[in-house]
């Protein structure tokens, strides 16, 4: 549903933003990059089926360099999933290291941000729920949520 008013997201406490992606360096080496590209949907399906693992939401954009933005309950849950021998990630990571490693065919990357209470703000205008707006409480950006500075202050006070 498109919200034709300015909206923001309120979070109850700290959370993690995890950016992850890949870059196709040698497009003709389909057999090297396709296994990398096809591994992530399996992981997301696995994580969404068991919310206790800590993934709150994920969004993906495609191109030569892909990016997925993930929202997690905590770094501890993110790391636990990454190291879980019974989950999809670890075997995919091991397979990448065996088949690609550092040969230059496929690039992979990630960035992890630990967000504390009061250290985020967001705005959505003429948008459906998106990003953090799909994770937190989606409220109209008015009053204490009207401008960026006020949203930061309000995020410190959020319950």
C-alpha cells in the first residue's frame, strides 16, 4: 500500500543492518558465479521459516554488483547463523572458498552495522513500507518525527 504521507519507522531497541552482495567479474564464468547467486535465496527462505534465528527482513537489488540489505535482531544471532553447521550458509561459504576463493571470477562483500537506540532515523514519502519501515512500527512522520534531528531524538526515547 502506497502511503501518500511522510512515514518513519520506530524500533524498540538495538538492531543490526547487514549489507551483503556479490560482483560478477567474469560474466562468461557462469559456473562460478551462478552457485554464489543462487545460494542466498535458499538462506533467506531458511531464515524466514524460522524467525527465532534473528533475521527480521531482507531486500535485494540486482546488477553486476548485487546488494542485499538485511535487518537482524542482533549481531550474536547473525554470527550464530553464519557459523551454524546445520544451516545453509556455512556449506555455501565453504563451497565458494573451494570453487572461487581469491581467483577473481566472483567478488563477494559484506558490511555489518550495529545500530544502538537513538542512532538511526528514516523517512519514507509516497512509498509503501520499505526497508526499516517493514521491520519497525510504521508511523506518520509528524510532531516529534517531523525532521531528521527530531526523529533521532525520538528514537532515543522509543520503548
